[in-house]
C-alpha cells in the first residue's frame, strides 16, 4: 500500500488560515483597544474575530470540503451558513 500525504491540505492550507487569523485578530484587537479602554472587551471581540476568520479561511483555502464538514457535529448547519455566504 502506498500512502501519499496531502501536503497542501494538511500543512499549507492550515498554515495560511492561521496566518490570516493572526493578522485579523491583531488588527481587530488593536482597533478595538484604541477606542475601548477596557482591554478585556477588546480581547473578547478579538477572540470572536479569530474564530470566525479561521473558519472562513479554512473553507476558502479548501482545507475542509463540504462532505467533511457535513460529517462534523452541527456541520449541516455550517454548510448551510457557508453556502448562504457564498463561501462554498
């Protein structure tokens, strides 16, 4: 049996999604911390932005496809949301 590792789907795609998430999180945190003096609120908003940006990036970079997403808990609902947003 020969197994061939999917380099792009396993390593490059998640790395690009992580970089995207990091940039978005940094920008959201610095933007909110300038206008909101409460650091904890800026952190919470940045964490929410990080989760959303990573999920969107993983779908856009084709790290996960529709079949794999449907197999996850609540995946059917996520597929429906991503299709409404024209991400899938």
